[in-house]
C-alpha cells in the first residue's frame, strides 16, 4: 500500500479542522437563533448534536498523534501539528459555549424577551467571522491575517460591556426581569469567551508560522 506523502496528510488534517470549525460556527449561529425565538425545541436539537463534535475532535486529535509518531516532523511542520492540537481544544470549548446558549433557549422556552436582541446577535456574528478568519489563517499559514482578529475581539468586548450595562439597568428597574436578564448576561459572557478562544486560535497560528508565543487578547 502506498503511503500518502506527509505534507498531503498534513493538508488533509488542516482541511478537516477547518471543516470542524464550520460546524462550530453553525452551532453558535443556530444557538443564538434559537435564543432569539426562545425556541426550546431548536435548543434541544443543538444540545443533542454536541456529541458529534466531541467525537470529531477526538478523531482529529488521534490524526495529529499519528502524524507525530509516524513522521516525527521537525521545525514548522511540528509546530503546525502542535497548533492543530491547541486549535481542537479551543474549537471544542467554543462548541460547548454554543451548547450552553442553546440551554438558555430551552430554559426561556416560549417567553417574551425583556428586550429585543440586537447586540447579542452582533457578538455572535463577530465571533463567527473570527472563527472563519482564524482558520483561514491556519490553513494558509498567514500570520498577518491571524493578527487582524485583535480588532474584532475588541469589538466583541465593547458589545459585551454595552449588553451588560443595558441588562443591568433593566433588572434594576424591573425585578421581574432579573431571572431572564441574568440568563441573557450568561449568554453574552459565553459569546465573549468564544471570542477569547478564537484569539487563542490566532495565537496558535502565530506559533505555527513564526514560532512566536504571543498573547493577542491582553
């Protein structure tokens, strides 16, 4: 049997990780959509599908270890696989945050929202853009593209602060809004954490491409 050349295997791994990232983006999108409509059934479907992503993460981690053992790569190739392992951990955690948002949709099933969701969907959209940009940077080996995530992360942080202030004011004015307001604050926190995990992806790209260990979300 002819063995696939190492760099072809490495490229296939990167493409598989990029495909997984698309699935994670979809989880976040659908979870926020379920929340906007307080659609408990949609939330339950997202929660039920979480095992699929966890399983895929495990499979791709195994592929990373096989490449390390079989080919014993050096220098940038070794860093690329190491970065892949870090990226997989962050993608799994981002998916978990998406599932937690779906759980909020389940808890708020059928309720009328205390305010229209404007900034929370904006946070989600920025997070999804960050995931796409980070994985493009990883597959293309583009450190400059990875560094552009800092601006998007700052935008997410500003939206989080705005959501926090608005929800806090609503809860102070109406004690009946406290339960739902608290749930929505948790959602905003999950989205802020998703952005932080995405900057971790960018840091992994910088390490893979340049060998630099640099924090991007200080």
